[in-house]
C-alpha cells in the first residue's frame, strides 16, 4: 500500500536530486529517506529511481507517481484542514429533525446560540413527528432528532435502547375548552368530566395516547376532528367545535384566542428528549448542538 509519507519523500528526492538534500529539506536523516524509498518501491512493485553516482533520476513509473503525488498530497492536505476545522467547530454541519412544538420553542433558542458561538457550523432543520423522526435518524437522514414519548404501557423504554438519549424536559398536557364552556376557568378538570364532549385530536401518537387515557377513566372520546397542526387544534377549540388536550409546549407556541386552558386529572406528561447515534454523539458539532438544546430546555 502506498503511503502519503512515502509520496512526500519521493517528491523531495525528485525535487532535490539526492537523498541527502531531500533529508535536509524534510528535516530527517539520509538513512531514513533511503529506507522510506525502499518501502515505496516495494509497495509500487517496480523501481522508481535510477541511481547514477551521486545523481538520482526518476524511472517512468517514478515520473508517473510524482505526477499523481501532487494532486494526492494536495487533496490530503485539504482533507486534513477540513477535518481540523470540523473538529474545531470552525466548519461542519448538523441535520436536525424536530416535532413542530419543539421547532417553535426549544430549537430557535438553541440554534441562535449555535450561530453566535460557532458561526462556521451549518444547521439544517426539517420537521417530523416520532416515530418517523427516529426512523430518519436510524436511516442516516439526520444527525439529531428531537422527539417525545408518553409514559405507561403504550411505549416501551426499550424503543431507544440503541440511541444516545439526552432528556430535555417533562412536558405536561393541559386541557383546552372554549372560553364560554361550562368548565372554562375551573382550577382542575377530571378527564371523565369531558366524556360527552366532541374532541379535537393532534398527531397520531398523541391521538393514540388520548384514547388510552380516556379509556383508562371509563370512556372512549368521540373525535370529530384530527389534525397534526397545533394552531388548527386551538382554532377549532376557540370556534367552539370541541375540546382538546395539548402539551404545554404546543400551547406556548400558539396564540390561543377564544380558548381557556385548564389543568387535567389524571396528570398526563410526555418526556421530551434529543436523540442521536452513539458515533454521532462524539462529533463536535452534534455534541455542541445537544448542549445548546439542553440549555434551551433549562430556560
């Protein structure tokens, strides 16, 4: 196998015309140059230099290798510089996928901090709800995924066992009722009190969990509308078309007009986390973005 260090020696010998002059240029000994040239010729499987007295001439194979060495070594130098820039956060990229309420609350603060601290790092953002966002991470379509899961029997803790899981916050769910609703202004509302109401449901995972919680207190919700768009959920509730339960992060990101929020019992929470692959967690730009997401959540 031809090594880059041997190519550097060959170029020095070709440029100076002797082992001793090449050694002086490279800052090493003449025997070291001779040894590396022997190793290079063994790797190439053919002579590269013709020794005539004190002079060195390149063979045809040697000329070909020197000609290609310039491009190879230039490319290697550029690669080393790029890798050093990525390692030092002067360059690099992070592909982030997030669910919508995370995109509008946690992500902007974290990305603004990243741009201020590491302006050479490029971060892209696309939106997807779990489990699709987690699939994208495993398939190599992103480097970092903001995701959530509900507790209880619905989801096993083992679903993320192969990933690095960085807990960010616990997001409580709150009830939404129209402002003129009989329960508007109540300090706390039992889910069973909403048994006869029409419901507006959110994303598929949230929808499944809503049904599980309601069935746990003795009723199956009548879902009249279902949408992944949280502003649409709030708008439908505000128009008096039903009630809903949404995460606080989602309510925080929407101007809730014509809607009253109430605490619900039993208390329902979801765990919000950042996920990445073990190898990606060691990439400086990914690690820095994780740290900024943690700081954003702590605020």
